[in-house]
C-alpha cells in the first residue's frame, strides 16, 4: 500500500507569501478527491502524513460543474446531471471517511460547491491552511493556456502547502 504511494514520486510544495512566517507543520490534512483519479492513492497519502502528526483528515470533493456551453444548450440536463453528481458524492466520500475512522484516524467528509479549486481553497482557509493532498495526472498542453487546471489554480494560491501525487 505505502510502496505504491512512494512509487508515484510525491512532491511537497509550499506557496509562501511571507517566508518569515511560522515553520511548516501538519495540523490538518485536506485530501482533495477527484473520483476520476486514483482515490486509494490519495487515501494512502492521507494515512502516511496524518499518522505521525496525529492530524485530522478532511476528505473533500467538488463535482466539476458543467461547461458554460452545456449549461447554455442543455440547461435542464446539465443542472440535473450536477444534482446527480452531488448526491452521489456524499455517500461515496462518507464511505471513505468511515474506512479511515475504522483505521483509527479522525476523518470527515465534505462535498464542496462550485469550481474545484475554489472549493479546495475555501476548505483550506476554514481549516487554518492545512496540508492539501492532490492526486494528479500532470497533463498540460494547449488547453492549459486558456483553461487552467485545478492544480494550476492551486499553485497560484499563496500560503498553501500542497502534496502533489502523480498517478502512475
């Protein structure tokens, strides 16, 4: 289990606004869950970092909103799809939090609203700037120029400690 996490070459980054601020410490761990990525890899990271620090874990997912084109052309269908995604996310995330609690961790589940990067930053602020673990496939390309990814948006957020885990 942990071998798979470390095989992915995780990277710990801190976007520091004021370098003289307090030293890095893991008091809370926010794990951003995207059900399109490897959830077990994110949970392995949570267990690895939360254990030694005895940090509470908050699992967060924010279902991706429909594109503006879909909302314009199919407003009812895109709204209904969003409601289904949100209704499905709560129980799925709750089951993962239950598994962490069964393993002796303090864990909570949170379904965010809106754009995933905004939901992550909002949750991070409410948790007093925790370590934020994100699983990514680390793709870029031309689309990143006009539609930055969630990760690109997070990297531009000051005072955020990010644990980036690349999917194998």
